[in-house]
C-alpha cells in the first residue's frame, strides 16, 4: 500500500469537501427558494420578497459556480462587451418608465394603448382606424391580458373593465422598452454580419445611447417596434443576399446557396418585411432591400450555377435565360408569400377593410405632403433631419454621414444592401413637409452601422500606418515611439473611438432621463391643488391641463379668459388653471391679477407651462343669498339660503347655489333633487345629484358645517317660455323616501326666455 503524505491527503479531502458542498448547493438553494415561495407573505411577512430575491440570486450564482459551467459558456470579450452595452441600453430605457403618469405627455400613446384596452374589454378586435397598422396594438392586447391576470391575482381587478390605465401604461411601455433593447442586440448582429465584430459592437453602442432612441423607448408608440422588426427583417434579407458568407467572423454559420435555402430565406425575409410593414407603414420601404437581396441570391445560388452548367454542356443561351427567369420567379413568389403572411398576421382584417386602409393611407399622405401639421413643418426637411441628427451628437452625425459616403464610394455587397435600406428611407422622409424625428427610428440603426464601418476602416488604416512606422529604424524620441505603439493597437483605438462618439449622446440621454424621472409641471400643479382645495370644490380647468382626484369637481374646458373673475366667483369657482403655452394671451389674463402659483418647464422638467389663479371666492357664510330656513330630516339639515338669477335662456344652464347647514350628525348619504315646475305642478326639467356631486356626502357633514352646493340646472330648448317655480329637497336614494320636513322647498320664480 502506497503511503500518501499527510498534507496532500488533507488537501485532497478539503477539495473533495468543497466540491461536495458546491455540488449540493443548487439543490439546497432550490429547495429553500421553493419553501420561501410556498410560505409567502402569510408566514414570512415583509421579509418574503427580499428573501425570495436573495435566494434566487444565490441559486443562479451556485449554478454558474459549478465546475465546468463557465468553460461551457464560452464567455468571450465580445460577449462581455455586448452584455455591457445591453445593460446600459436597458438602464436608459427603463429608467423613468413611469414618466408623467397619470398624464400622457406623448400625444400619440393613446392611439395604441386605448385601442388595446378597448379590444380586451369588448372582444371587438376591429381597430378604430388604420392610421397605424395593428400589429403592435394586438401585441399590447396580450400585455393588457397579462396585466389583468396579474391584477386579478393581486386583488385589484375582477373584470377587464376594472383595469387601471395608469398601471397598464407602465406594462405597455415596458414592452416598448424591451423591444428597444432587442433592437440594440439586433443592431449588433446586423453590424457583425455586414462588417465584423468590432463594427457590430460599435454600432450597438451608438444606438444604445442615442437620446432620441432611448426616449422613444418610453412610450406606447409604433416607432421603436418598427425599428425592432425592421432589423429583424434585415437579418434575413442580409442572409438571403449572401452577405453573411463574406464574413470570416461567421464561419460557424455556414451559408450554402442551394435553391431550397434561397427559397426558405426569401420566404423568411418577406415574412419579416410583412411584420415590419404591419407595425408602421413607412417600414414598407424595406421591399427595396429585399429586391436587391433577391437579385444577389439568384445570381449566386446553385440555381444560377446549374443554369450555367446547362450552357456549358451544350445548352443554348435561351435555355439558360429561361432557367434564370424561372429561378427569379420562384424566389419572388416565396418572398411575396412571406410578405402576405407576415402582413396578414399583423393586420388580419386588411382584405375586409381594404377601403378603410386605403382611405386612411390617403389621409396620411395628404396630411404629410399637402395639409401640414402646425409646429412640425419644414420647407427643407433634409436640413431638419440633419439638424436633429446633430442634436444626437455632433461627431456621431458626421460619422453617420461619412459612413454613407464610404458606402457609396466603396460599393461592396454589404454597403449596397445597407444603402438599399437607407436611401429609400431618407427619400421618403425628405419628400414631405411634415417632419417628426421619431419617423426616422427604423433608419437610425443602419446609419449607426455605417458610422461604425467608417470607424473600423479608419482604425485599420491608422493601425497599418503606425505599425509600418514602428518597423522603421529607431532614432525617434521615446514619447513619439510610445504614441506610435499606441496608435498601432487596434483595440485601443476602437475603444477610444467608441468613447469619443458615445460621450455626447450618453450625456444627453442621461440628462433626458433625469428630466423624465422628475415630476412634470402637471404633477406639481395637481399636488398643489390637492393640498389646498376642499372636498367638492369647483376647479376650472382649461383643456389638456390637469386630472384631479374624484373629491374635486373639475369643470371648464374653455379658455379661462372668456370669463371675468366675478363670473367665477358667482359660480363658486375658487381656482382657475390656465395653460400658458396657448395663445390666450397675457393681456387677457392681466385682469386675473398675479397667479397664486406658476409651474414652468424652464429646462428643468417636462409638461406645459401652467398658472393657477385664486379667484378669491368668499367664505360661504359671507356670500349673498336669499334666506330660507327650511329644514330636512327632522331638523338635521337646514337650507340656510339659496341663490339663482331668476332668468334663464331655454337650452342653457340655470346657475343655482344651495347653502346647507348640518345641525347634527347624519346617518345616511342623501341625494338632492331640483325640479322646475309649471303652474299645474308638472315637471319640465329636473336634476337628481348628491350634494357636491358626491364629493362630500352628507354622512361626513359635521354639526355646524355650512356647505355651498352648486346644483346648476339644465333647461332644455323644448321648455316653452314662461314663468316656472323652482323646488328642491333631499331623499334617500335607496328607498326613494323624501326627508323634507314640510314638502318640497320653494326657491322662487324662474322666467324661461327664448
């Protein structure tokens, strides 16, 4: 028996012990995690979620730490770099995802999100319109269904009608953000396929930090999804065109141009084009790139080679041409079938609704080319888009322009294929007078790819020249030699170029995200009002200003300057919210005096400029009124007084203010009725609404409270002119039992005029 030294034997036992514990760690952690999930909040309380998360991370770490796992993962420098880029992209797209809610600062979010909610609630999957194709709307229906199931599990929802739009918008925006991150990954794959790993990584880094791209990923709109599906389609188009076969970096993905491969790739490429077009109409320009790829595929496929064999073995030129035409027809047919299938998947009712689709498309064309869009028009659209691109980063814009120029001059197959996407998209954007930079989203990844290709060419040129200079006889100063060696390092130069090109866009993107993470002017104004207005108080809101809680009564919609302060005071409107960005004019608002509060963007936050005016409505006890003294509920409530003008035009509203005073606590919530009756006692119009429209129910009135209750009465146009009496009172809506102590309370005469 061989004697084993003590120390090596102990070391072996120690390693075996560590290996044993490491081998059993995943199972033990999985069991513990299972128990933590099963016990849940009922047993673990507030510690449940943190504990479950920590156990999940520990389980993942124990799996990765298993012997041989890391070696099998084949983690390379490219994978690490791509993971870092995707992490930055994810952070920039999910940061501030709740931006602006419950307000929707983007004017087009509702078109997708609200239609998706309607479809889920009603089961009617026909879209409101075809201004946008329906693929992303249907995807959001799936998100809404998943959100509903989550809400049902959380005890929030019972039916789809209960879905809270604010909560749903966060989920809906998350899908856009994920597609935005996916577009970064697809940009890397496309760049690598066309120009190699370095170009792919640089292109992904550029698109990951572009401020407009990161910003658009926060909204439920079709632009970022169109970018994603355009890139997805382009990968198949590039494979069809044979570009991938030229890249040595893709030796593990062999390309064989057999006839069946060509037909399959043509179908997949067409399917991608159909999906992209079903996301946004302008993505249909991908057809040009698809046709270019088909030409390349047919010329390089085995079909063409076989046609050449026919000629070589005695066949005539006519037979060869017929064979080529047949091959082209087959590939075009496969691509067309793919387009039809992809488009039908995204727009399933297109054939039935073809007249509506054509009408809506004609409306879009007329709007963009002839009618215009106030605030978004340009006589020089090309310069507008160039200016917008420079705002993403000056050096980045010039690199994109240089990359396009290089592609035109070099004209490799990869260059031609990218230009087949870029050129139609640019011509499409610059041929109309309405300009929105978000329409360029599907184009931007390809500009970044060309910019990355330019940088790679420049770096390779500098590297070669520096290495040639380094190989020359010595005699130069040490610092010059150091610079030459540095310039000869390709990786160092690429990293430096990446930092230089991404610095400005990244700084702007971070700044934009900081703004999105701050409360908007609307949110601040809403909080200010909520802290100062009492339950049931009337607030005049101009259109598209604020959303108030149900305890306040929001009225208005018209510009505030149409009425004077006395008009607002008469109707008990204490606060008036004005949208300062509109053309109501400062002069018209001068009579309102100094605002009680202003909420301005000032480059520090999003939202419109708002002002809130305090009209100086007096305390109800000091307001003029006609005394009454009528009691209800055996003296529990007193109608202390009332006020109305006594005259009203048929078809308009009679302003009526009732002043109730509680004498003792009330057990129930009562409803106020107001009747306008003729001489025979017949009702010609009525109103039945709880006091303050339910914002301050009677069960919450304390003894001594004096409540002004505005019960404005609509007098229909059908009411004949004449003299009528106005009656009021309260009743229990559950039993329809009046609580007036002496019958309906007479509020005097009202004259109806024409």
